[in-house]
């Protein structure tokens, strides 16, 4: 696993890293047939999930759908970032540790191209320095695996509400 802290420390490198990851992702998508979930671009309560663990991605998707959210699932950071060209991401649930590009690097890129996106991190390793880095960079929340289902649902609800307020929207929450 390659973990580059340069993108977090030097944001000007983010575009270069993004292009590398995007190229890798497109190749990966062609090989695996992976696609984003077919959800409308303007879904009010759309939550984007990014985790390289297929079973975790499936479970999180089912959980959030059962709670009333529209969900788009991504198993590779490049596919997630490529989707930003077509849709806005209001709330993102990101795994921290993934191959090619870690969640902190995805957060840095989102900060440049989608600064209003609310980010909730999930991680199998609750490292205080990583948690603090994510929160200092503006993460809305950080949950260590395993976490209670309700903790994630509440965090997502709060993030959607905060996103709605910052975007001047109102509406019913799931």
C-alpha cells in the first residue's frame, strides 16, 4: 500500500495524484466492471461511500439505504473522484486506509473541488494522529471500526443537516 502524505502536506500535488489515481481507477473499473450506484444526480440525501472492502461497502450501503438515504458506493478512490465531474457530493463516508490513495488524500482533494462536502471517516485503526489530522482538516466525524450502526446513521443525519444549512436548503431528513 502506498500512502503519500505529500498530497496532504502540499495540496498543489493533489491534482497530479488525482490524475494518477484516476488513470489507475479507470483501468481498474474496466478490469472489474465496477460502477457507481445508479442514483440521481440531485438526490437530496445522497451519501457517497468509499471503501476498498467490498463486504464493508455492501453492509454500509444496506444500512444507510434502510435508514432512508440514497447511496452511491465506490470501491476505489479514483472512481469516487471521477464521479465529482458529474455530480455534487454532499456527504462522504470515507475509509482511511485504501491502496493507491488514502482517505486523507481524498479529503484534501475534496477540499479543493468540493469544499462544502461533509466528510465522515471510518477506520479499522483508530490512530489518534490520523484522527486529529482528519478533524483538523475539516472532517465532520471519525468512527473507529467496529462502530454501532446508529452511530453512523446519526453522524450521517447530522452531516446532511449541516450540508443543507450551508447550502441554504431545507427538507425532511430520513
